[in-house]
């Protein structure tokens, strides 16, 4: 029995009692040129890629939190031990419960879980577990008893204490054997601000009566970033002095700052790691800019970063059919023969044709385009070559960032301005984050490097890349002899820091001027830099004249500056020029910000104005009552499919790599626009909202109802006309079948008389204007049958149905807060929403 008036029931569950078959028919629209079982393949690829990224971030956070977690765990374990060996314990007028208040724990749940995983036994308490004192004490006692192996050996007795009496826990603790007795009993209170302060005060008072006989330790998880020892903290503001004196509070602050977030992003997606730790998806500048802006404006915790990254991964893999290759091309998951069988499947023809066209436009396989269409092994080799070329470009631009950032930090350390305005100046095409948010300057530097060629293509006369590289060239030329040797050591350490297995992929294609292909020889570069360092050391030790030494240093400076300039030009080639780059790279893909920071007002208005664009199913029914039949469904279906297909094509077919006219799907490209959806095909609430926008500040409810009724009459007439056409079509088809059964083949061939021609005229008349006129006359007859004179009961039922639909739509707008009732005019309502843009 559901008690809606019960104040203690905060949530009421109303189970769905409709038709389950209708729910099973709704499904997400299929993407174009998808593989058979492509949705499952892309889902597996998403899970594998995201688990790899998540494991990488968790390993970084574990490395970051390890010292603080170890120190906190040590303090908890020694909470009841004397401070120094031989010192007597501190004598207090009353016992204190060791309490560790973890501030800012809501920023990263991994910190609390890392502490709890190293302690035993631990009872986790949540606000829902402690609505009153009895339930709270029972949860603590049962939690420790359930964690004990000897709890099952306890036998009930008629003289046992109540389940919520702390004496039960005390008796259980005393009865434990010395070798199995826990050292401490730890209670972890999650979301401490949500607990009832009255219940918590009584619970602390009861527990303090049995300390230290019962070695209880409290861990309070506070979401506030303020120190718990501060007078303005939640503990000191909420709880009285009588309660706080029962606790021996120690503050633990979860380390979180913009620098930590930037370090995590840089170490995950920019810095090099071993081949097993490389993430599968390379983030583009648009997503990285959103991460920076969201962290600055809203939340810079690692938990928020994980939410943003997971949504970005999910969108990338579920909206691009080609991303199924991420999982298929893993040799530990699929062999070449299994991949060949999938591509040779007859249902994969469209998918394969798209791959062939995309690869034919690339620089690889110049003379083997015909082989890609006829030979599946050649296509697989081309796919693996495209993946290798993408990895080369992505690693090259990351190495270029390491070189530039290393030069900048080296110059700043020596007291110079670094690369100055040419590095981290926020010359992005979409925002200037470095100037607004200087705490993420390193990340913005990498974003600017990714957008280097995008800015140059947008404004060819700017040549920003030439300015950046030329300025670094000038700074390297001006290095002093002692600075030159130190910088050579930095360069050598940077290049030697590239993990094994990545040295052979730095073949990055042609240079910026479109000349011959150039490759970056990493081992050769290290040997050359070491040779220059040896020359610098030799010049210092030779004791030659100052003029000769200056010339020698100047020559090394010139050579190093020229090498640096050429190296940066080679390494910073755009990733978008590689074939099939959008499989492993998000590029300019926009983050779905409405999923994590929704605009409620704009979403509600857009949903009411254009409900067909928010439909998740391919079966879009414009009228929930089904009164207008298949025509409205067809209109909604066409609009939804066209909208989805257009968006998917924009994601799958990037401009630089594949122009739209290169695909064979010419029929889809012919439709560039969409007609306005008729008002009578929309849901009732949308119809009423459109009339709402056409009214003034005060709305007459009766006039509103009449305008709504007029739209429903259009639905009704259209449904009757459609029903009459269907019956006429079925009747003609039925007669045609009967004539074909009753007429022999010989008589069919001789039919030149009036009867035959009259029969043929009837069959062909299904498309003539005369037959349409007959159908319209039949529809008018059907409509006249439902007039009040002929069928008053039907008209009364229709009026009641219209009123019910109007009241339901009116209540939905009322619940949304779009109307306000007035006492002066009971039959009028006030608008609360104005200036709505289309």
C-alpha cells in the first residue's frame, strides 16, 4: 500500500503496468555503414579503451596519494598507542574517541577507499543507515559482528542484550581470542554532513562511555574543503562543545588542486609511457579545452575529470561506426584471419567500401587502390599501416611538446622569461584559456600545439607556427656556453626518456612545405646531441683562446638551433592528415556538455517546441493517442532519421580526409533541409505550448481550449480520411484478386470489349483523380456519420476525450512552472515564460 501523505516516505515507486511488448520494440537508431554486430563491437572497444584509461589514471592517483594514505593509516593504527616508548598515557578527565576528519573527501572517493582497504575491520555507515539512534547503534554492532569469523558461533540466549545495546559489541570484543582480536574497531561515516546531528551526538556519547576498553576509531568523510580544525568548519558550527570534547580530532585534507588535475591529464595523454600503458583514444584540442574550462569554472577534482572523460569516450565510440576497428585491430583479441572473415561478410560491403574510399584518398597505397577493393589482406595491411602512421604523428607532436616545454622551463629556471608570449599565449581559435586560467598553462600549451595548423589554415598570412619556431630558434642561438651544456643534458634526457618500443614509429611523413618525406631518427638524434656535448666539454678543457672558443660555441649554437627548428617542423605535422585519423583521435569533436551540466530551461523549451528531435527511438509517434494514424508516424520517422543520419555523417566523415561528394551515398546528400513538422502531428503538450507562446501575458483558459480543440479536429479529419483511403485500397485489391482468379489466361489476352475495358479501368483507377474524389466523398460520409445528429453518443465521447487531453497537457505545463493561477480571474492563467527564441 502506497501512502502518499506519509512524510517519512521520501521516495515512492510506481511500477510500470503498460504493455511490455511496446517497450521491447523501441531501440536506438542504427548508424550508417555499420558492421554486423557493430554495436556490440564498438561497446567492447569502448570498455577496453576506457578501462585502460581508467587504470592509467588510478595508477597515477595511487602514486600521488601513496605517501598521504600511508601516513594516515599509520596514525589510525597507532591511535591507542603511547606517543613515545616508556611514556605514561595522558591522563584526561574523560576518554576521547580518536577521530580522523577527512576534509574535501567528495573530490575523490579513491582516497577514502584507499584508506579503508588497508584497515580491518571497518564498518561503513551512510546517512540512510542512521535515521534514528536505535538503527544507528544496531548498524554499528551488526557490522562488526558480521565481519568476524566467530560471529556464526554465537548462540542466542534468553538473557541476551538488545541488538542495539553497545554491551553486545563489548562482550563480543572481550570474548575474542588474543591472536584474532582486532587492534582497533573503525567506523567510517560517509557524507557526514548528511547525518542527523542529534543522532550523531547521542551515538558519540554512548561510544565514549566504553573507550578505551572498546578501541573505537571514527573516520568522518567531509565534503567541505575547509580544515575540520577551523572554527568555521562544519564540525565546530554544527556540534556543541559538549560533543566535540568527546573527540580527539585530527585533520586529514585530500590533496586536490588545479596542478594535480593538470599533472594527471598531462601524464595520461601527453607524456610518454610504456607501450602497455598507452591509451587507445587520443583527445583533441576541443575536448581538452572543455576539461580545462570545466575544471576552472566548476570542479577541478579527479572524480569530475573521470566523469568528463568517460562521457567523451562513450560518445566517440557509440557515434562513429569506424571505431569498431579499435577492438578488431588488437592482435590479442582478433587475428588477421578473423578480421578478414568479418570484412568479407556480405553485410559488411558498405563498411568496406567506406574504408576503401577513405584509404584511397590518403597518401599511403598510391599504386594499390585497386588491390584494396579486390584483396582483403591488402585492406588489412593498409589499416595497420594507417594505425602505425597515426601513432607516429601522435607521438611526434607529443615529443615536440616535450622539447618546447623543456626549453621553456629551462629558460625560466635560468631567470629568463622563457618562450614568453609565443608559448602559452592562448592563441586558440575557440578560447584564450591561458590568459583567463593561467593555472593550466602547460595543458593550454599542448592545446595550442594541436591547433597550430588549424590556426594557420584559417589565416594563412599569420604563420603562427613560423613565429613560434623562429623565436625558439633565436633563444637557442643566444645560449651561453655553460647554459648550452646544461640544455644539451636536458635534450638528451628528454629523448632518452622515450620508452623502448616507440623509437621506430617516428616516421611522420612530409614536412610543412609539402616536400620530400622526412623521418625523425631518434637514436641518431641522441648520438648527435651527445657529440655536441662532447665538443662543448672539449672546448672547456682544451684551454684554447677566447676567440676560438667563442667561435666553436657559436657554431654549436647555430647547429643546435637549426636542428631544433627543423625537428619541430617535422614533428608538428597535423594529425588530421593521416588516414582514418578519426578512429583513434577526437579532433574537433565537441563534448556533450548538456549531459554533465545541463541547461534545464533551454532543454525543456526545445523539447516542447521540437519533441521529435529528442526521440530516442526510430518509431516516433507524433500523437500519443494514435488518433491520426500512420501519417504522423511517417512524418516523425522521416525527420528523426534524417536528423540522426546527418549528425552521424558529420562525425564519421571528416572534411580534410574525405569530402562529402566522395561517398556513393548521393541520395542522402540531396536532402539538405527539413520541412516544418505540422502542428497537429505533435504531442498534446507541445500543441498547447505552441498556443501558449502565441498568447499574451494573461491567457483565457476557454479560448486556449478552443484553439487546442481546433488542432485536434484536424487530427480527427486526417485520421478519417486516411482510414477511408485504406479501406478503398483494400477493397480494390480484393476485387483485383477476385478478377484474376475468375479470368483464364486466354480470356485475358482477348479482352477488348466493353466489359474488359471497364474492368481494366477500375483497376487502373486507383491512381486516377476520379478514384481520389470517390475516396474523399467516402471520408466526408464517414465524417457526417459522426455528427451530433447522426451519432450523439460518439460526439459526447469525443468532447470528453478532448477535455481530458487538454487537462492533462495543462497540468504538465503547470507542473513545469510555465503558468501561474490568479484569484482575480479564476478562468485565466498567467504566463511565466517570455522571449522564447526558436
